[in-house]
C-alpha cells in the first residue's frame, strides 16, 4: 500500500493526519511576519505627519517643564542668590537646613490645617447644594448658576472682596454681628492669630463649593431612577434612600473630589498672599507662601527649590494614597 504524503498544517489547523495506517500529528510550521522588522527611524518616517503635530507640544514641555525641573534639581545643591554673583555649591546643606527649619515645619502644619478643614467642608456643602438643585424646583437653573459663580470669579477679585468684608472698621461681617448683638466690639478677622486661618478657610470654602456642587450634580444625574423607584416601593424613606443608594453610588465622585481638593489645597497661595501675607505671626504661612518668601523676598532660589521638592514629595505621597483609595473604591 502506498504511503500518503502528509499534509502540512499551520498552528491554527493542527488536526492529526493519517499517514498509511497510523494517525500522526503533523509538524507545525510557524508563520513568520516580516512587516514588523522595520527599525525605529523607518516607523517614525512613516508616521511623520503625527510627529509634526506633536512637535510644538513636545518642545514646550521640554523647555518649560523638563528643563526647568532639571535646573531646579541643580539649584537645590547651591546657595543660589539672584542678586549675588557668588553661587557656591553646598551639597545637601539645603536639605539639612529644611529639616531643622522650624518655620518650614510650621508652614507644613498650617497647610495641613487648611486642607483638613477646607476640603471636607467644601465637599459636604457641595453635596448638600447638589441635592437641593437636583430637585424639580422653579428657577433651579438660576440657583445653579449663582452657586457656581464664585468658581469662575478670578481668585484675586474674590480675595479682595472678602478682605473688605472682614475689615474691622467698615466690614459687613462686623456690622451685622454688631447689629444682631452677637459681638460687643468689632473683630479683627485677619489680624487675630486665632481667627486669621478660619477666615481664610471660610473664604476658600465659599470659592470652591460650586465646583463640588457641579461634580456631585453630575454624579446624582448618573444614578438610575429605577433604584429610587424600587426603594420607594419597598418603603424606604428619604434618609434611607440617601444613605443606602445616593451616598454609595457617589463613592467614585467623592474620591475624585477628595483627590483634586487635597492637591489644590496643598498649593494654596493666592488668598494667603492677598488677605494676610502669611500673618499674623506666621499663623497663615503655608508651604507655597513660605517658598515664595525664600524665592522673591530673601532671593535664595536654592533653598526655595528645595522647599518645592518637599512639596512635590508631599503631593506624591498623598496622590499615591488617594489613588489606592480610588482603586479600592472601584473594586468594591
């Protein structure tokens, strides 16, 4: 009996083949693709139109971000004054000075105090306002615009406005508190060491609540109505629907606002600069404002760059922790 010639199959067609009286599995022959053997220059040349469009952005990033970052690292190892020609290399002295700097420690505590108070208040009030403007009320579009208006108002303008409101002689806050007989004498809101930071926090909450409201409102409108209808049929009240449906469904939104709020609050500067200038007795000096003092008042760019990298490290740690919370929130 003549032996049949075995068929040649590929990896996707590897069924046994009968050769004579026995079934044998054919030897697989791999398909070799030659299309990916082109080098990097050839692939870049093929997609040259895309790289032409990317080039302006890459140049701007390289010059104003990457190069500036590398130069900032270089500055941290020097006593770099912008008014003196002598800029000696000091090694790690700037880092050692920062660790033993009591004013820097105080600025870190002030920043944490500001963040710990302003972020939860902005999120809580924003959620309350979002729940209110999500109801089928008349003129709710007007209320949404009014609550969001402080967000689009320039921050310097808002800070100057609130500085007038806090004025001890003609400020509206003192006027109405005196009229209501709540206080007996005008309060020095921005000059009292115990009131300055709460006053700045109140202004920041007013300016940032609208953003939290809009984000929460988007999250509320993404919740399916069927969940609320089912809860009503089961006899759930308003507070039960809020506790077991609304708040759990808004978990990703809450984590997003928490991440963005902490990153923003750790970099607070404008309201401190305009309203208190870091006083009184450094009670409102935050990390960014302290960095500003060393850069543009004491003219020591080396130490200011060291403080900037300390802030970067704090932001990196907080962001990593929050991203872990976000990941756990989505997996839950």
